[in-house]
C-alpha cells in the first residue's frame, strides 16, 4: 500500500490520452517490439538530434549494452562516480571491466570534474562514464575535453537528464553514447524502460543486435515478411521494450519540455525561498537548461539528518537520499578509495520533493517544514 504523503517525493500523471494510446496498443494485438517502438525511437532520436536511439527494457540494460557495444571488457578501467545509483557501477562490472571511482567536483556539485577524473586515469583507462546528476550538465564540457585529450571514450549515464541542454545541445548527444532510464520516478516515466542514444552507426548496430539475443532479424521483421529466418551472431540478451510502454513513452515525450519547464520554476522557487535557511546543491549554470530531475539540499555540519527527515515526514513530506555512495557498498568496497567530497555530500544531503505538477501549496508545505526544522 502506498503511504499517504501530503507531498510525495515524485509523482506521475497518466492522462486519458496516455491510457487510450496504451489501450489501442493492446487492442492491436502486437505487444512486443513493433511499430510503436520504431515511432518512439525515431521521436527520441529526433528530439535529441542524434542518428540512433535504441529502446530497451530498463536504464540498467541501456547502460550494460552501451558499455558492451563500446568494446569494454576485462582489463579495461572505467572512471565512474560513486555518487550515483549503483546500476552505473554494476553495468561496467557486467562487461568484466573495472570501475574506478572518482570524487565529485565540490561540496555542492555532486558530479565528476576534470581534475577528479584526471586523478584516477591510468594506462588502462578506456572510458569515463559521466553521470549528469540531478539532470544537470555539471562539469561535462570539461570532462569531455579531458577525454578527448587523453583519447578516452566518453559515455554518459543520462538517466536523470532527459531534456537537459548544454549550450543548446541535448546532453545525450554529447560523447560516444548515452544511456537513459524511463523508470517510474524519472522525468519521462513509463514504468520500466531505457534508451541508448548515439551517432555511431557501429555502436548502434551492436546495441540492436545484443538487445535481442544476437539475432539478425526480429519477430516484427518476420511478421512483416521482411525476413524468413535468422542467424545468431553474438551472445545477446532479451532486453527488448514492449509496445504499450513505447506508446506511453511517445506520448510523454510530447510534453517533456513543458514538464521540465515546470520543474525549473519549482527549482528556482525552492532556491529563492530556502536561500537563508539551508544550502541548495546544483546552482544554476550559464548555458545549461537542466531537466531538474531532483532537488537536493546539504545540511550544515552537526544537523541530525535522520531527525530532520523525520520532522518532514511528520508534516507529510517525503524525502530521500541520493545516494548512499557506491564505493561504500559491501560489493564494491574491497579496495575503497578516498573520496572525501563524496563521503561528505552523501552524509549530509537530502532530496526534497519535486515533480512537474507539484502545486505551490505543496511546495510551501515543504519549505515551511524545512524552515521550521532548521529554526
Ligand atoms: C543515475 C541512474 N543510473 C541508472 C539507473 C537505472 O535505471 P533503471 O532503473 O531504469 O534500470 C537509474 C535509475 O534507476 C539512475 O538514477
């Protein structure tokens, strides 16, 4: 049962048009990959301004296939943040490559920087997997320059960054490839789903092949009479998306920019009204139009975070922590590096509610609860 929050951390509205699109898909009788996937992929590629968008079953699948199709494997090292969802790190390990943790850029900048990446680059570094934390571009431009100078592949975990622009370019069009998530709490939520985007024809072909068992044709090709049989040419997976979710994704893409603009207004209002109370992370930056996936604050030294979150909970305000740092999880901590900025941020950050249709009274309730608890 869902808890009865006055202000949930995130919320999704599925409107009547969405429902009709999904019902029409079920009525069509074709449920797995088919015309709606093609439409969603084409719409997403056009929206980003890239040559290829390949829909898959989750953001994690998108990360895994992007890493594999980039040629990562045993013996390779990949620079990753620890301040991310653990799937970023796991995806590197699935390929046999070794994730190498780098620290975040600063106390209120929870993303990698060129100097923190540079500090861990070695002879075996093949790629940097940059996470646009919160839907902000952060130091991506400088990290991209560094990757280019060093001849290292730049990949992006853009799970938070659907719709983010940097100097007018969609973030997911920067670097060799990007992976998106359409999980239920994301800006473009369809339940479960993901997308790999790239301008690299070879990488795209490899992702398409690996998405469906390494088979050279799809059921949809055979259904349309475009193919009679198939060969299996690689050790692939079943990472396909289904048609109802693609139909929902296509609809939601139409209103993504409008919803991200609503998030931007709420983000600015939080900043303005909390300015004298608490430190807000991820300050606005020139040339960046963020997707505003989440809004995070950083509590002052000595403030009890558990008590703070309980005080907000008592006001019906749901909070979260993005993230427990990946290098501290048992599975990744054998050789835990020193990441002082990551550790400090992880210990003091709190994520406040943010979603496109959050009402001003709901936001005021959050602001009042934060202000009262800091008094
Ligand atoms: C930064 C980041 N990377 C990867 C993922 C994994 O995406 P998914 O849940 O769609 O597998 C998520 C979200 O869950 C995420 O926030």
